[in-house]
C-alpha cells in the first residue's frame, strides 16, 4: 500500500450474502479504482476492500463511497470505512479474543464476530441487548463495535437476534479471523490485484 496516502478498509454490507448484491471481487476492485482510489485489494468474497487515497476523512469517504456504490448498483449500499488504527482498536478491545477466553471448563471453542456499527447504541438499547445473553450468546459493546461470541456447539442451534433492530443502528459483521486478517493486510505493503 502507498504509505504516502491514507490506507483504509471498506466493509460493505450485504455483499455476496444471502443472494444480496452478488458481485465478483475483480469487478468490485475495478469499481473502486474508477472512484479514483489506488492500491485496491479485496479480501475474500464478502465486500472487504483495502485501498489508498489522499482523503483523510473516513466518514466523508464512507458517504462518498456509499453514494457512488448506490449509483452503480441502483440500490442503497451501506459501507463502513476504517483505518488500520480503527481495526487495531477493535481487536484490542475484544474480550472474546482467544487469549482471553474463559470457557469455565468447557472444551468447546468460541466463535466470535465483530459488528461495526454506524454509531454507539444508547444505554437503553445496550441493556436490551445484554438482557438477551444466555448460554448460546455473549455480548460486549465498546464504542461502535459489538462483539458477540458463542460456543461452537451452538452453531446452527442458537436464537436469531436482529442486532440492528435491538440496537437501533446499522452495522456489518465480520468474523474474528477476518478482522485480524484485514488488520494484517492494512499494515503491510500489499501488491494490488
């Protein structure tokens, strides 16, 4: 990545998930380049785009990308733009990171997801979410990141929770493994594809 420019990671919502906005990553990279962004790299097939730009305002950049993507796809598109420092902070505050797991004697590993939120939820909504914790879910919110984890034994057998409805904000989720990989990629030179 060009270190003379600002490096960012765009997390696009609902790309190649449940049949929504089916998109080849080569096409997404080309689209981002057409927006004037450089060093464009995608990671896996779910709308994770690393890029460089002279723009130093991630909020303004996110709104610009949303407008350009909405125009390109003809439907509303939501995206979150994070700096490597944002990702590093999200990783640092994860109470469910493997080195912090306390499974109280259980042999199962936890599956952990981070949901990046459009804004920090208000206290009433945070408490409503925390009231939904149980054996199959654990939650933590730090700023505008929701951390949720569950023992793998519950995969496919846990309640469905509409986090956006409960918290009153929009968001996009990534697994712990994906967030760590995006942090790694955003902090080292990468050859654009």
